């Protein structure tokens, strides 16, 4: 399977990305996407992805980093990299009061305006959305862009059934993390049952949110996405192997053919 969202440029992984990806490969996680949080980080994600055949990258400004310097030319340069498969993560986060909501929104709207223009210029990519306690604010903003709803994925879904319906009505995909496995998150498991099977994804959001049964481990790693997928199958009453195949198909359809599992060759 694929870890569709991790942060391998974070300090927790410095000097050990090869080790982390090898450990993931040994449990069947054949690919991962390392996600940008700032325009400078977007350059780092693409540079890191270039070093590893099955690692891909995104380019975007996270709402909680919207008070950091933004160099939009730098972001476009990262987006032009052949290993960059998505814009983002971008969005709104109402859980924290800093950066202020107005600043988050200003950077979001500026970023979306660039993405709309770059898409028209041939750099159309799927978009990774960060939305925490902000569905009523964020979904109308995304809808107003005129971009196809199926180009968005709401990553690290932590909302309830009403929230997931808003995202699904937009046409978006939904991605689940280790939060799905937490005993205190029954509303997330209830929401997971609503999502059409062809719009599901899984991720770790590592180094954060290690799932049961490895909750508390730091840092979380891409190899632990297998636990998220198992919990998703259990919550939905799905056959785990069939669901894993569908999750792979969904991720490859959303992010691009490069993410399809490499075929084994024989001589």
C-alpha cells in the first residue's frame, strides 16, 4: 500500500530516510508522499523525493505555517519537479488561534489563486487539504475556486459524519490516519463508514499520530500505515486484502500513475 501523507523532511527523520523507507517496504508499503509545509520545505520535499525511487512530494503552505515567509516562485519551481504529485497541504485550522484565522485565510486564498493560474498553464495537480474544525469555513472557499471537487483530498480526517458529508458533496476524497484507531474517536470511525470505497485513502501524517497498536511511539513512520488500513477495514466491515487493493487504486488514480505498485519482473 501507499502512505499518502508523511513529513520526511522533519528533523525526526534526518539522516535516516533510507532506513525508514526500507522498513516500510518490508511490510508492503511500496510508496510514500512527503508533504510540504512551507515554500522552502517544498523545495526540500522534491529534493528528497529525487533521491528515492518510490518517494514522491507535494508543494504547498500549511495553514499553521502561514506566518512563515512565502516565496510563490519557489513553490512553482517545486511544483514543476517531476516527482511532485500534488499541491498542498493547504487549508484552515480553527483548533489553534495562531496564526490568526485572517492570516491563514489570506495565505490560503493567495495560494489557491496561484494554483488556479498554474493549473491553466499546464501544472494541474491534485490538492491536499488540511481542515481542522473548519469544514463550514473551508468547503465554500474550495467550491468557489471552480476547480473540480475530485481534485481535493481532505487529509487526516478528524471530523464527524456531518463534516464528511460536506467534503463528499464537494466531490472530494477522504484520507484517514491513526486517529481512526483511537478509542476516543468513534465519530471518525462512523464517518469512515459513509465514504464511498473509491474515495478512500490512508496515511500516517508521520511523525505524528502513531496508530494503535503502536500508539505513543515517536516518531510515527510510514510503515505503520498498515495499522490504519486494518482499522479502516474493520470499521467498514471490508475484506482487508480487497480494501488494500482499492486503496492503492484510489491513490494511483488521484495522485498519478507513478504511484502504482511496481510490478515484479522475472528473468
